[in-house]
RNA sequence: GGUCCUUUGGCCGAGUGGCUAGGCAAAGCUCUGCAAAAGCUUGUACAGCGGUUCGAAUCCGCUAGGGACCUCCA
């Protein structure tokens, strides 16, 4: 079966065929480490983490490059040539690189909580100034950039004459060129649609590098072009990022790389949609940001409780990555419960007793439904990563699993091979591909031993119909957050809430 | 203003022409010493109006609401 992905560039689903058979080059726009990551950032990195995992599952050798933007861009291009990172550093009285390090560490910490795999290469913008300068030089040589007062701009009009600037983001070039917006500093540009490749640094500017055009710093878009070219080549398979980066960032990236490398850089452009809050995009300018640390601690006016990383990951996977996802505490609570129920069914499944040969009669109808649900896992993922549908099927299977365990469905109703397949598929999709894991923090042997002791005492009490003792044990455990459940067969299980 | 997207049951959220998505919540039942968990059953939703069609949540048009991008943004 073959994977189909939605290509933003062609605006349709296309069969995924890598440029080099067996290998995939994937670039994802990483974070700007001038501040703390928020819930909105979780979506692209989890989405593309799943894609990375899925491609790997499909047997591809994937080189996953995700940059760290630590050089900072303009707060408002053309208006105040302010380096975002530099400015905040002054306020916090930190060295710029100290600030960058702090937020990079925090970013890494948060996404480790989310169980995101580390990219193959995580290049930084500041570490690739030379590559960026070389690329700009090349673009000037090609005649598509010009220097003014120590800054270098990309000539969009000239580019658009021979290329389809605006195709990715659905812009009409004439509209872009005729924009009448008045911005200070625009007079340097030949055209308002032009964008900076290199900016001359004002004296107070902290982050600065020498270049053939004087002291300055790179434009925002050039870093991705330079680093993607360096590590993935002039032409690579997948470029991912948030929808809000389509224009101008990715559009400009295409233009720069195309001129520099004489080929269109990316085969498949993939964009995730936004996380909204009350219908509005989560973003600094809207003042509706929930930082990841706040999410994990529950310390935010919009949160009724803390939410674990796995709950958030599951929440994100329950919707399709190209659709907007509206956040609310209620929605997260629902996902938390759903995830818990699914995970418990998964754990039950892994411990399910396999039927002996000839034990009971196979329920053909059930068997074929189960096999169908299982085979759809991959089918759905192949269809542009339809994780919500896979999860829906898992929930169809959960009652089957629980009923097998409780004896409501006889053990022999499903063939041993079917149950084994179910175990395998759940493991593969839930853990390897979706990247989910147990949140049961009680995985230490000492607690297990203590719990076994309590369970034994409670069983004895129950056998003696000493319900006062048995209830005391259960109730007090409940109070400290351990849930004890009586099983149908007289056994007991427990989990930490 | 320009370009594009979207509007599904109490809530979240799949779904692009005909077949029950799913989750959470709610109600009833079964199991249980009681409870929890689990299982079973129940909802007949697709913004409004009109059109195409044998048939539309799904295609087209209009109206209304929401949103994204056009500026740093995941």
C-alpha cells in the first residue's frame, strides 16, 4: 500500500514517491527560541514526528532536519530593524546566546515530554551564517538580489517574471506588487514585495556578523534555504511547517532556493493547521497563549486542571492535522478520559490469554470485523495521515478486547493468530507510530510489592466477608490516587490516577 | 480591502453523492457484598434559503456567522 499526502503546492493528495528510492529527506521549520513554546507549537512537531515515525515504519531511511532559529528576525521588517532575540536579551539582561540556550533547552525538555523523537539533524541559524552569506552572494550573482546601504533584498518582481511566485500560498503576484502599504524603510526596496536576505545592523543591534555588505544579520527566510540545501540537497522530498508560514516564509524560501540551485527545492509541501482557542489562532499577538509549562502544571486561568503531555498528544492525534483544532479545557478532559480507557484496553490486550487450538468456535462475523478494523489502520494512515480514523477503529476494538478478558466473548471466538495480530498492530500504531506511552508513574518494583501485599490482605478480608477492612483499603487508596478494581474472576487490578 | 478556508447532535471531532465514524457527557440496563471499571442499549446532527440529482452533510449559487494569510507567528 502506498502513502498519499496532501501537497500544499499542488493542492491535492499525491502518492508519495521519494526522489531517492528508500530514502526520505524531510525538513521542518523549527522553533524561534526567543521565548517559551506554547500549545500551538505542539501541533507541527507532534504531527511531523508522527510522519517521521510513519515513514520509518514504511521502511524508509529518513533524514529529518529541523532547525533552531536562534538568530532572530525583525519585529517588523522594514520598520525597526530590531533583532527579536537581541531585544529581549537586553530586557532580561542576558547574553543573547544565553537566552537562546535557555529556551532551546526548554523546547527540548517539552518535546521530550511529548515523546517526540529527536530529528536527525538540528542545525542552528547562527551556526550557518557562512552558508547563508554564500547563498546570498550566489543570488546576487544570478541577478536576483540587490544591495542597498548594506542590506540585500530579493528582487521579487524579476523572479516573478519567470517563475510562479505566489503559487504555494495562492497569492496573485500583481496584488503583491501593487500593495500600497506604507512602511518606514520601504524606500530601500525597489518594490514593497521584495524581502530582505541580509539586513544591515544598527549600532545598538546585539547580534551581528560581518559580511561582504558590512555588519549585519541574515533575513528570516534564508536560513531555511541554506540549511535545507546543505543537509538535504538542492531538491528534497518533504518540507513541513505551520500553515501560517506558507506566506511569506515558504514562498520566499522557494524563490531563494530556486534561483540559487536552479531547481524547485521541495517535492511535497505539507502544512498543519492551527490550534485555536475560542476559535482564534493561539498567538502572542492575540494574547491567548498557553505555554507548555502552564499546560503541564495547570497554572493558567483557562485551565481547570493540569494536562499531561500524553493527553495533549492524544488530543492532537484525534483530529486531522490539516483541520483547525479548537482548544478548551473540556475537550482536553474528554481526551484524557478517552486516552486512559484506550490505554487500559491496550494493556489488557497485551495480557490476553491466547486460545488453545480447537478451543471454542470461531465467530466468523466478529473475526472478519476485527481483521477489517485492523487492516484499516495502515489504510487510514496512508490516506494523508488520518490518525483520527485509526483511533476510532481502536475504540471499536476496545469493547471486543474487554469482553474477551471478562469472558463476555468466549476466548475461542477469535483465532489465536487474530489476537496476536491485534497485539502487534496496537503496539505498532499506538507506541511506534503515534508515539504514545503509558503515563503510569508507578512502574517501580517497591510500589508493586506493596500493592500486591494490600491486594492479598483485601482478598482475605473479602473472603471472610470483612467488608469494613476491604472497603477501608480500597477507599484510602482511592484517596491517595490509586484506583483498585475488582475483576470478574476475583482478581484485582490497580492503576495510578 | 484582497486571497483562501470553514460552519456537523449538549461538547470535541471524522466524513466529499446512497451504507451506524469515534470520543466525552447524559439516561437505562447487566455484572458486583457495595463501588469503580467493564459490557449492552439509547441520540437520528449536518448554519439558512434555493438549485443540480432517482438520491446531498457531501456538488452549485446566494445569505448569515466564524477563521487564516496579506506583518513576527507553528
